[in-house]
């Protein structure tokens, strides 16, 4: 306008990258300085920050229950491979290297599903590192591979009773033996409340003998784990 240049190209068509480049130009930070700063941050630092802050979710709330347990376990596994690895060097090649390493160290199954779950945790950690300004870009934003084929995943709902008659028929097998009657009631309670077994058992772990949820003094609490015992 009137001989003045009113716009300048940021050299990208990606809105996120354009905002970062605009911020860099306005702040006077060079590309070299940004690259050096990114190279200094390791995946281990990102994961430990995520752990220290309580494994926050996308709403910045600490995770609880089973999700917290899974995030804790996944982080401990990820650190064994990624601890000293620079965040800026994460690539598809490294994903494949981790997949091969994880399959060799898998204790259950083939390890494919475990890798996908652990990469979800890594994505959560890098997102938190981005929000804490520890890194400037999330390396997990690009499309990462999925190693577990959806066709090979079996869900519990495939084997669930489709009506109450089928549920009662299964429960009758447990009620037929006094040693399994407790498990029968547990199954019925979980079916009608939607609770997982660990959630149902966690409701009254403090119950004393002869109290609701408690067992007689001579009975072993191993019945809660699914073992068959004879009541006194």
C-alpha cells in the first residue's frame, strides 16, 4: 500500500508452523538457537516431568485408578528405551526400532498391542511437555504406525450374555456349588452395575468377618481372586 510492503511470507502453509515462525521473528530468536534448544531436551526429561506432575490428562487433571496404573507402567517401560534419546530425533524409523525391541522383551502376547498403548502414553507425555514449554513442537503429531491389527483384537463384549436369561444360566452354574456361590453373587453384581472386578472388590476391602462383604474368620480371602474354597 502506497509503496510499502504490507505482508511477508512465513514460508509455510501450516497454521501452527506459521504462528511459531511469526513468534520467532517477533522475539528475535534465530532458527539455530531454537534447534539447539530442542536438541538438548531428551524423551526421558519429558516423561519424568509427566510423572512428577501426576500424569495429567488433556484437561490438566491428574489421572486416577486403572488409567493411572497403566500410565505408570508404560512410562517405566518407555524410559528403558527412550531415556537419553533427543526429542527432536523421534521418527518413524525410531518407532520401528522400539517396536522390534519391545517384541523381544514382551512377557505376554506378541507385544504389538502393548507398543500401541505405550505410544499413547508417550504422546500424552510429549503433549504435556509442549504445554509446559519444555519443547516447541510435539513430535507425536504426525501419523505414527499402529502395530496391532484391529482384526486381531478380541473384546469382552463379544462373549457377554445378550440377555438376563443367559446371565442367570451362567450364574446358576456358580450357585450350584457352595464353594463358588460368592463368585456367583459377585458376577451378578458386576453385571448389573457395570463395575470391573477390581472395582467391585475395592468397594469393601476393609470389611470385617460377618460384615457385608466380609468373610468368616476361617475362610481365606483368596475366594476374591477366583479360587474355590470350602466355607466352614
